[in-house]
């Protein structure tokens, strides 16, 4: 409860009356910090906000708690790449469950990305009610990997990869189902993420991913049909590290798919996301020396 008045004596009388009621009727005492009279010019702290008559900003502790949550995720679930300029996140990894005498303790099993989504959605709902847009955008700008995990429209966000397994069909499935498998794999890519889809000794791109790969990686399309796709762009798999670096320097993120062993109907793909930490780090990756041959620079699949 916040009491406002232009009369200091009135505020003192209200405070004393409330303290008397709490002590005599409920056997309670006011917390020491609530007994002070504060000037309105300094703002009023209430339910996580510091409020003035014409605007309000989040408390530093609120933003600090969100930063701690993001840093905790980065510490536990990301690994450095490209000398620390980028991070790798295993999208198929699950949170461990600690058991003591058969009883489960700690976080429920599941995707850590889903847990992070819940944290971000909670803070977004809170911060959207005040002047916190600048701080919110700064969090995303300085953690480039967030945009690789979540598609965002201001305060609204959704997981790019809600099914990390991609529900891939077994390798022995009919070729006519290739297009269905590929579309499921790239469903979260949008127009700013490249999915490296391995086919035998090559990494291939089809449809909108092919167009993006031509622009970002300098590849050329060839009339090789896969399922219901007539054209393909790609490169030999052993050159993946070179093209991953080029892609991470140009787009929001890169997702690498590697098939798990086994040919059962439940076979899945493992997904690893690679993203630059920030725009400055993306520029650093772009400046990394490359020893690609002239043939490779042309992006010729027949190399």
C-alpha cells in the first residue's frame, strides 16, 4: 500500500494509525523500512517498479535477477566456439534429475531451452508494463544466441525449435518423404538461420534455405533433385567448419543436424545451434583468416 499526500503531518498520522491497528488488532508490526517518509520526486518503489507520475522503470534488482538467469543458462548449457566469439548449444540435451533414495529432486526433466523460455516470457510480461524497452533490447543485443533460440516480436517470443528431435523419419523411408523430413527440420529457421542438413558426404540446402545459402555462403545451385525439391546447393561435409564460420558471421544462427545411430522408426536428429555472442563478435568471426581454395570459394558442389 502506498499513501500519498501534500501534507507531511497527515502522512505521519496515517502511518501511526495503521501501526496502532496492526499492533492491537493483529499483533503485527510495520517493517522498519516502511516507516520512512519519502519525497515523491524520488519515485515510489512498488511491486518491482519505481514509479513517477508520468512513467515508471523496473528496479535494478529485477533486471539483475533476469541477467543472473541468462548468465546461469549460458554457464550451464552453452560451450564456446570460434575462440569464444560464438557459442554452441545442444538443443537435444535434457536437464538431469537428481535422485536420492529413489526420489527425484531439483528441476523437472525437460529441455533447458523450454525452461529459459518460461523465464523470459515471465519477465517480458512484467517489463512490458513500463519503460523497460531499452533494457530489454540490450539483453537481446548482447546475447546473440537468444535470437537463435527464440523468434521474437518485441515482447512476444516463441521457441524456434519446439521439437529438438525434429521427428525425423528413418533413413530407410521412401524418397518421396524426403521433402516432409526436410521441411520439419527447417521449420524454425525463418529467413535468418541456416540449417546444415547432411546427406551422405555433403551438406545440402533446399527451398528457401537454398536461396539463403546462395546469398550467405556463395554457393551455386545445381539441378540435383531431392524428394520434391528440383535444385540443391551444398558443399562437401569435411568443409563444414569453414562454411559454419562464414554462416555464423552473416546470419543470426546456424543449426547443425547429425543423425543418431540406429534405423528404427523413432530415429531422430541431434541439433546443435551455433550463434555469435554479439554483432561485434560476428564481425570478429568474419575477419578470421580463411584458406579456402578458389574452387571452394565458388561453392561448387562437385568439388
